[in-house]
C-alpha cells in the first residue's frame, strides 16, 4: 500500500510497505538536472552528484564506501536532464546505517577544493569515454542539437570548457540554491512499518533546511530539425532517427508505449524481426521514446556496415509505411498489452524498481499511481489509439537524424531522406 506523507520540514515522502521481502530501497530525488543550469553552469548538477560521494563534514569518501560495504548495501546515483537521484538498497535490519550515511551526504557535503580538482579529472575522462562510444554518442548529439537554444539541449556531463571553470565555491553555492525542501522527495519501499519509518526519516532528515532561496531556472524547449554527422574511425555506422514525440503526461502516453513495443521495442517487434531476423542486415536495431515535461521524441536506432545502410533505411521506411497503411492488428495489440503488463508486474517485485517508480512519479507528477491503475491504463489502449499515435509521430516530414561513423554526409542525407 502506498502512503504519501510529509516530513517536519515539508519534504514529501512516498512509502510502500512490502512485508514479504527482507530488503529496503531508499531514494532521495532532487528536481534538479541539466534543465536547471545556465550555459556557464553546464554540468554542475552531474558534478554535484559525484561530489556527494567525495566526503562530508563527518565522513571521508573511503568511510562512506566502507560503511555501506560493511552491511552489504548498494549505493549509487545518477543525473538526468530533469532530476538527480541518490539511492541505496540494504537489508531491513541495516536501514538506520543507510539513513545515517545518506542523510549525512545530503546535509553535510564537504565540497573540498582538492576533491573538486580530483573529480574534475574523473569527469573529463567520463566525457572522453562517451565520445569514444559511438553507440552512446549518436543519441546524445542528436538530442542536444534538437533542443539547441535551451538548457534541455545541453549535455548532462557538461563540456570540458564549463567543467574546467567550476570551483568548490561555485558548486557549493549552486547546491545551496538548488537543493531545497521544495524540490526534494524521498521514496522508500520494502519491509518496514510506515509509522516507524516516518520517525526514522524525521530523525535523520526532518530537521534539515536548505540555505538558499528556491528559484528554479528552466527554459522552454523547442524542437529543431537536425541533420548531424560525426566522423569516427569505427567499422559500423551508428544511426539515430528522431520524430516529434509526446510530452510526459500526454493522454496517449500509454498508447505510445504500446506502439513502441510493437514497432521496435523488443525481439518480436517489426524492426527486429524484419530487418535483423529476416534480412540479417544489422545486429542492433530498436525504437524508444523520450519524454519531458513539455516535449518528447520517438527515436529509432540502428548500427550496420556502411554497405548495408541503404537497405536498412529502406527497411525502416517500409515498416513505417506498412503500419500506417495496414494499421496494428487486434491480435498484436492484445499480445503486446499482455507482454507489457507481465513485464510491469515482474519488475514490480523488486523493491528498487518500486522505489524508483514511486519516487520519480511523486517528483515529476506530484502523484503516484497504483499498480492496478497502471495496468488499467495499459488495458484501455485501443486500435484507434494506435492510429492516433502513428499519425502524431509520422505525419510530419520534420524528422531528424544523426550518424556517427565513416561516411560521406551527402550519401547519408540522400539515403535517409529517400527512404523516410
């Protein structure tokens, strides 16, 4: 059962008791990411995520790691365009130790200049690592260019230029202004009793008060048609094709999820079966959705030998046109909905997944749907919804694409635009 409460300092908490497990997953969610950064600050949200593990006023980085390892706990964090999440999973008997460490990291980060300097090198290496991975780079460079002119279009890691400017003082000030009781939620799922957990949370986190005045910075994202090629000395050609998608709370978001699964979201999808299994043209091909508060994308990724590129693009275009013309069958719709519901239920057996789903929902939407409500929304998707989704995505010619690999730009442009 889900419970939404507030700590003494106003921080929202979502709790889900799962009494048949032995673990507890705990997460601190902060509505602050790349979207809240000004151009000269780009990368600072991700930098703060790193620095939270580099020591507090009471613990060194080594002590944080050793204390969590000593109880077999898992602790990690990640930064997105719109938020940052810090999370841990421990046995229920070790939750006090986990809360002590996590609350210390939130309330008393050290932000020492010497640690900032050391971590700068780590983040520079991370930037280089992504630049060396064409299968990652092709997605990032396309989205960054599509949303150019807004903070949504800036890279999560920042750039070497912006990262090079950040000091401990700048990071601390940004942290104090952007980590606030008004934009933080806590999510807990696992074996606990709600009232006892609320007492613990108030003990460790309920008295914390942010130092700055919460005034979030955010720019409106506008879709720009993008045509990008990055030359890389790699064997394969990596392609990402993007269409305008749906914002996070669009009425057809569940229908889009169902359509994505049918079109390219799994091994039984149209793209995988036709282009990989039947024609053997590529090892990796799939579609996926990206949704933000005010906009979204529907993307298709494929990697292939450059000699196979035209046939792959032709196959993608053919599958789009076939679905537009013939539509999704009732059988395919029914099978896909059952597949998604089964995957959702199986995934919900993990305390980490339950904590993650509830925390993200409370942070981004302000409410949390029950499992039954989500299943009901998936079951309600119709063939008419499938037609509406395809019309929204594929009716415009303003698609975008990025290509990473050894290929001439003119050849890529002609090949993609001819078949799409």
